[in-house]
């Protein structure tokens, strides 16, 4: 997914009519992925386990930091990744 707006420390993604995802580091200089993150954003995808596995392989091949490989978490197959600032991104099936 390509960003719809991007500046140092701030980026947005168009998620569809009336929905954007904005990520802001809160600072613009000396960003560090070493700062512990205690929350996560969930990207819910359609397509079931095969689509989730394909997304995982695509992200992995692009060098995305994978924090936890695909596993069953009770609500379905999921994996956990991190953006370059260390923010956690969970990929899970859409309800």
C-alpha cells in the first residue's frame, strides 16, 4: 500500500471512503526504533489464511521486520511486524 501523504515523522494511508490511517512519531529528528512500543495497529485483511500467508511472504521479501511469524491466535491466523520506527503492526483476518 502506498502512502497518501508523507513527511518526515508523519505518514497517512487512504483506507477507503472516509477512513485514513495516520502514523506520527511525535518527533522529527533522532527517531529510534529502540524505544519500546506498547501498542499495535491491526491491518485486517480479506481472503483467509492463504491471503495472510501471501501477505507475510511479500512483506518478508521486502525486508519488513517480522516480530512474530504467522500463528493461530484464537481469532485466526495472524503475524506481527514492525515499521522502521518500531511501531507494531498486526496482520489478522477481517471479522
